[in-house]
C-alpha cells in the first residue's frame, strides 16, 4: 500500500495537539520533528522518566502525518479538506507540503540501517542478517549478535558504547574473568552478553519490562551464553555482585542508588551510564553514602561514571 505524507510546520505550542487532531481525522501515524534540524537554529530536546520538560516540541516543529494514498484516488482535493478541517477546529496552520511514500519492504529497509559496528578494541555488534566484516573475524575479536527490537540496546548509542568499552577494559586488566556481574536495566541484554563473552562468571540481567527479559533470553541464546534474566521482584535473594552496571537514565539512577549499592560485593565495581554531562555532579552526590564515583569517559554529551564499593562508607 502506498501512503501520502502531509507535513505541517507549526510552533511548539500546538505541535502535540495538532498531532492528536490529525489522528482523529484519519492519519495512520504522526511524527513531530525539529523543523530547524541541521541548521544553526537546531535546539535539541532531552527527556527521561520523571523529568518535566518545559516544552514537548521544538520551537519550530514539523508535524508529519501519514495517510492512506487511496483517499487521494477517490478525492484529489482531500489535502485542502484536511487543512480546512484543522482550521475549523481552531488550528492556525498553513497549507502542508505533501509527497507520495511508495510501498516498500519495511523490514529490509530497517535492516539496511543497522550495519556491523565496532564498539571497542575487540567488541563488535553484528546483526544476525549480516556477515561479520573482515576486521571482526580476527582471533581476538568478539562479536555480539544483537538485533534491533522492542528492548533498548543495539550498541549504537553512546551510553551503551561507554559501558561496553568499560567492560572490555576490565577484561583487558584481568578484572572481569570469573567475576559475578549484574546488568540492571538490561534492555536487550547486550551488556550482560558482552560481559559473559569477555569472560565473566555468573551473570544476571534485571529489567522492569517483561519484554526486555524475553529479549535478553532470546539474545543470550543467539549468542550461546548462559545468563539469568529476571524481573526485579524475582531478584530477591540478596546476592552480591562483583560488577554492577546500569545503563538507564539519570532520574531512575538517583532513585535506585540504595538498591544498586546494596547489590555490590565488598570491593566490587559500579558503572553508571545514561547520564548527561550536566547531570554528573547530581548523580555523584546521590551515591556518596556508598562510594565515590568519577567520570570514566564521556561521549557525545553523555558520561559513564564508575567507582569501587567502600564497605565502610555505608
């Protein structure tokens, strides 16, 4: 089926409600994008659970609505009618730009956007539909076969890369072999899988999302590693871990500080990511009762904080 895309350029104060209005009159999907992207006026927005945004769209937003193209076959003037309906509903909108979106093999198109990527000195993420590149077939290379899916974590985001590189550095320093590992907020399970392939001992993945637990089990099976994935309520044994890594976001990490630190064995190590540079001091302060965190590395505005558990601090 072909589609017709209408794009309205509007101010931030009506972008969200305009999207709702378009859905009510038959749009199949609606996206809001930055109208100033790739210009000097671009203004990034960051949001996360628990954070109240000052605004929910960009100063100048493109509201893109996708409709069934068959509607235009029966009524060539439908774009004007849609715009008139929006104006009658109180939206001050100009005539939209529009284009035909041809039928595509969406699965193949999505797959083409995910190529093998090198995330460390030895670590590669290779989707299942790709052959490993020549550089990933060397004796020391470690390939993680993790496909994009419903759970977060494909290795392409800076926060995931930072955690993977930290785990690789631990392995290179002989501080990971045989160690127990907890990946909290595991998403796709990519960090737990990487730790296991780098030589960790017993390894667990915990996430509040049941889909992540399912994805973690599937990805671990695909990578031929043994990892125990659980929901938080099942992780009630009180076991301690030599390595705890949590790649979530700053606000959840603040709330989870006591729970995460209670899972670290004496002398164990903690790595936190999903933290913007401006949030660094806030997170460090929240973990002070248990351990001293410092910036291990930063990438594209994100930081990875690490520290070693001080038994006497608690």
